[in-house]
C-alpha cells in the first residue's frame, strides 16, 4: 500500500489594498514532500492552487532578505524557514502592503 503524503494547512493573509475589502485569511492544503520551506509552499500554492497569490522571492538562499514574511507571528525568511506542520503566513508588519505578502520595504505603514 502506498504511503500517504503528509499535508499541511497554510493560512495566508490575503489583501488588495487598492480595494475597500478588509484583509482576510485564506487556507490552502499543501502536500509536504521532503524538506519543504515556506517559499516552496508559497510556490506550490501559486503554481497549483491559486495563481493570484502574490509573494516575493529572489535569491532562494537566505542572502537577499527579500522574501521575509511573518510565519506564526515571527518575522522569518520564507526561503530558509522549514515547514513541518500547519502555518500562518502574513506580510511583514509595519510596512505598506502592495498585495498579499508583498510589501513596500521602503515605506512604513502609518496605520
């Protein structure tokens, strides 16, 4: 009998600041295969479940710091943070949100 792939729930704060809609969480179920990072999970969601998910990535090795997000309440780099269980992912706090997990790193949020 084939072994079932472990799945995790990924809760992401979604927002479109140019609309009047309040930000809201959306939950995705993602399979874990081998060593999986938050960035791998976000990429899986974008490629397989919801292509409208906005997030940033560049170097993929933890050097550029561009992929920083809040994971379970703490600022982390998506590319180097492992995923083993259910997680909540939100944009960096105190930065202006462009869309979903993408923030303007040069502009502080006044709210």
